[in-house]
């Protein structure tokens, strides 16, 4: 029996999905790690990127700092945090993944605001709108596709990177890969990799559909006869 066939058999066996270490539990842990990391990163990074884009100052420095953070391997950050006061566990993983997700969120939100048509901004100011009104009514709606693209990139990257949580005794789908390698169970290694890939595609497709829904232009209404 090939490794791929045995992995498929493991994925389609009901007992593999049940229990405290089953696929359903590990999948829930992986989703929770991803949602917490992306949620915290969004709460921190989006206001910074949007504010800097609106003000037009300090954006280059912020993007360079976030790119430096992206260049540092997440595994290295995870290990440094694990040997620190936080120790091993999901909290350390969430913090490392949050730092990893900040870069695309800051960059895309800043670029999205800065690429708004200056004519639209000038027209809004000419109508007497304040800075806050221009941001809410003009800049944010026009920059929304780029901001959502940053969210989509961050979420997919975090889904793939969250597998390293298993290296410090965390949860998630990475447990199948790490434990499978330790116990020479190739079906779990391949099956875990397939689950991570499928989850990344599902997250990407869901956020893509959400982007299309939120940025879809309203259809003109036909006049009644």
C-alpha cells in the first residue's frame, strides 16, 4: 500500500476524527490558533497602517520595520519566546504568529489608503468634510479591496505556519506531522499535510468570496414604468 493510499484511508476512517487527539479536535485547535493570531494582529496592525496612510507620514519606516519582522524566521521567534517567561504552549504560538501576521496587514492597509485617488480626497475636502469623514467615507471604502487582500494573505500564511505549534507541544494539525515523524507513521504525516493544505484553500476561498461580496459595486436600479 502506498503512503498516499494509507493517508487517504486514515483521513476517511471515522475513528481518526474522534477523541481528544482526533482530526476534529486538532482541526478546531488549528482554526482557533489562526483566528486568535489574525484577530490580534488585525486589531494592532490595521489602525496603524490606516492612520499612517491617512496622515501620509511614517509609512515607509513602518513598512520597513514590518518587513524586517517578516524576514525573521517564525520558528526562531517561537523558540526565543518559548525559552522566555511564556514557556511552551499555545500562548507562545499565538504571539509568534501574531508578529508574523502584522507585516502584510500594515503594508496593505497603508498602501491601500495611499493609493486612493487624490482627486476624490480633494473633492471630499472641498465639500467641507473633516479629516475623519474623508477617511470613513472616501478613503476606507476605496482602500477596502487592498486591506482585505492583506487580511487574506495574513490568514493563509498563518494557517500554513501554525503547524510549528507542535514543535513546542502546542495543538493544531501540526501534531500529526510531528508525531507521525517521531513514530514513523507516514500516513499521519501526509494526511496532516493534506489537511493543512485544504484548510488554507478553504480560508483563502472564504476570504476571497467575502472580498467580492463587500467590494461588489451596487447594481443600478431600473426606473419603473
